[in-house]
């Protein structure tokens, strides 16, 4: 496993990391969650991603229990969480990035994670109702109070990221160092075009999500929705039209041929393709069982096989299918 700088910051994160969306509490109990983290750790992962809203706080609780039992030295791993949607009801508790919510929410997350601080705190979505100045000051204060070490955004527009960075620059505050956008073979535009000027301009780093487009890029949806998969979970039904899209599944079959030639699985090819982008600091993988963790993290060995010719073949296969 290689470790990359988180954008312009000095923090080093494993180029492949592990996150808990959908899986923790819904598919993985405490033991299975811990086993997945242990398997990831054994393969060199040092970065574990979470969010307050995942399983309404239970995902953080499970990760906190696992970290407690695994007993790794705190200096050796990086944990993130994210704030925006909230997990209780009230005008200052839901869908906000105001100062009151943010400086309260971090305490709940730290208690559930059983940590003194998180390494990374994200603003999970932009909040049009709170001035960016207020959010930037609150994230700065969260860091100054020792509750987070770095902060970033998730699915903010390039304009919003730039505006936050300039507020921080103007007032000598802690700057956002990272964005967390969706990035996979079928979802590329934001990372490759919209954010492009920001990599040099402000040293933006990326930790990217859904490298397998929720499982579509494993080939498991080519003949419909298999039982036990994410697409079969009642609360994830909204994903089914995208997961079973015929043109995309046909493209996955062609990607599988490329993968076979490279002696890897199509999931490994898809994950390695994300990590091949030098602007990506870490590709956050997800898994509902330990075998998937092991398969996916072996993608680290595939990154070097993606030369210009292979990349051109991949581009040709997904042409016209990527947003
Ligand atoms: N910032 C944000 O807004 C945001 C949004 C989404 C995710 N994230 C982060 O990104 C992480 C990864 O996202 P994701 O879970 O959507 O990633 P993904 O890689 O697109 O999908 C992971 C899912 O695909 C299936 N899968 C994974 N490996 C497989 C394999 N080798 N063979 C067959 N099936 C496999 C599993 O689901 P089944 O086995 O159930 O089918 C697994 O849970 C999340 O955990 C979270 O930390 C962030």
C-alpha cells in the first residue's frame, strides 16, 4: 500500500481506504465490522471514513467499539466523520452547517467513536442557509479546540470550495484541505473538470467515494439484483434503476475482458482506475463482507498496470456513459 499526501496538507493517507456507509449496522454487526477493519488494516489501510448520519450514529458507535477492541496506536490511523444532515429533529439540528450545530455535533461523534479527536471533519453537503464565513469559523474553532485536525467538504461546488478557502485565507483561519466527491468510471465530470483548477490553485486533495458505483462495477447486477446485495436492501431501492442499467452493465462486461487480460477482477480494475488519478489522495472503498475487503484492496497492485493504452481502452468502453 502506498500513502499519499492529503492534498497540500502533510497528512498521509493510504491510497485505498475503508468506509462504513450502508454497511455498518445494516449489513455488518459489531464483530463483522471489526473484522473488516482488521482485514483492511492488515493490507495497509490507515484511513477509515464515517459520518454522523450513517445508520443515525450507530455506524460511529460500531467503529468506536472496533477501534477500542483493535487497540491500534492512535498515531497510526486516520478517522473521519461528516456533518450536515444531523440525527435529531429541530431547526438547528437538521440539514445545516451553522455554528451551533457543528460545534455540538462533533461532541456526539467523538463520544460515539470513543476518540478525543477525529483527524478529518467534513461538511457533508453545502448549506445555502448559512453564510460560508460562519461555517469556516466554526470548522476553524473545532480544530482550535482540539476536536479535529483537518477539515474538508463533500459534494460542494468548485465555487463554494474556493469561497471557503478564501474566507480562511483572508482571516488566517484553518483552510479546507480536501473534498470528498463521488468518483468512478460512470461519474467523472466533477473530479476531472469542475475541480480541475483547484488542484493547483489551492492544493485541494480528494478522498473519493463509491468507486464501484455501489456494486455496479463488480458485474454483480448484469442479470438483475442478486439477493443479499445493496440493491436488494429495501431502503436502497432508489439505486436499482442505475444498478441495472443495460448499457452500463454491457460496458462492465467489456471492462471484465480488460480485467481478465490484466489478471485482476473488474472490481479491482475499477478501484485501481480511480487511484490512477494523481489528484486522488485516497479511494474510499466499501464492503459488506471481509472477502470483498481483501479482493478490493488488492487493487493497489493493479494501479501500476494501467498504462496509457489500457486507460485509452477503458475510456473508449465507458464513452458516453459517464456523468
Ligand atoms: N461523502 C459522501 O457523500 C459519501 C457517499 C457515499 C459513500 N461515501 C463513502 O465512501 C465509501 C464507499 O462508498 P460505497 O460503499 O458506495 O463504495 P462502492 O465500492 O461503490 O460500493 C461498495 C458496495 O459494493 C459491493 N461490493 C464491494 N466490493 C465488492 C466485490 N468485490 N464484489 C461484489 N460486491 C462488492 C458491496 O455491497 P453488497 O455486497 O451489499 O452488494 C459494498 O458495500 C462509503 O463507505 C463512505 O465512507 C461517502
